[in-house]
C-alpha cells in the first residue's frame, strides 16, 4: 500500500508539471513549437489523472491531448503556410478578373 503522503506528493508534483507546461504553452508564440508544448502538456495531464486514480481518463488524454490535437495543429499550420491547395485551378481567372478583362462583357 502507498502512504497518503506519497500520493499527495505525486498529485502536487503532477500539478506543478501541468502548471509549468500550461504556462509555457501560453507564452509560446510559434504554432509549431506550441503544438509540441501542448503534447507535453497532454502527457503531464495524463500523469495527473493517473495520480488521482483515473486511468481511463488518462488514456483518453494521452490519445487526444498528446497525439491527435498537436497533429491537427501541425497539419493546419502546414496547410496555412503552404497557401491554396495544389488542386485549385491556378491558371483560371477569377470572376472579378473576367469582369475587368478588356473587350469582354459579363
């Protein structure tokens, strides 16, 4: 059996880790680095959930908070930095361009 003092120490240590990771996540400005910090925060939260004896919540947190959410952020940042999708018709003029073309009536 684990003594209550040891469990309290683990909970306090996990809370300190969560607080530190959340503070770093808030202060980080680069979205790529922020997604990595959010993954670390997800692991810290999972440790906190294990310390308070909620293993099912910890497993969900590991899956969603440490893997899926940072992955979605990274994919979104990649898509935004890349610009319009490659499948878009880049050679076709837009509706506004066609209206302003000389000699054409819309």
